[in-house]
């Protein structure tokens, strides 16, 4: 399953597993009340796990970490690079077309 958010396509697992993080964990209510601190710690200490009733969890990460995860580096930098890396490199394609005779029109 995938979801689109903004300009990135994110792969979302169909079934989530228990997340094991060695870093801090925040209850949702605490994270909301102390959002500035959670934000600052995310930037300085790394990902912050936020849970609801100790079960469901989300992870807050910095924008730099997010960009690394969705890594644009896998996208070609130019159309030339795209074709050079294409899985069709070396495949013989028949690109010949029949000559177009045009059509008859009444004047």
C-alpha cells in the first residue's frame, strides 16, 4: 500500500510491527503539551517516538532525516541519465513507421 503526501510517495506497510527504539518515548498528551521540546530534541538528539495509550506509535524525525529516507538520489539528474540507466538499454526497438499518405479532403 502506498500513500501520497506532498511531493513524495511513501510506502506504508500493510501491517505495522512493534517499534523498538532506544531513544526517548513520549505519551501523545505530553508531546502535545511540550511540542517545542520534542521538536528541539528531534533536531538535536534524533528521532522521537510518540505513543498513544502506550500502543500506537509515530516517530518524529528531522526534515534532513526525512529527505535521506525518501532519497532523491535514486532519481536521475537528467533525461540523459534516465535513458542511460533504463532497463531497456541495449534492447533493439523497431521504430520504423509506415509513411503517412495523408487523407483526402473536399474543398
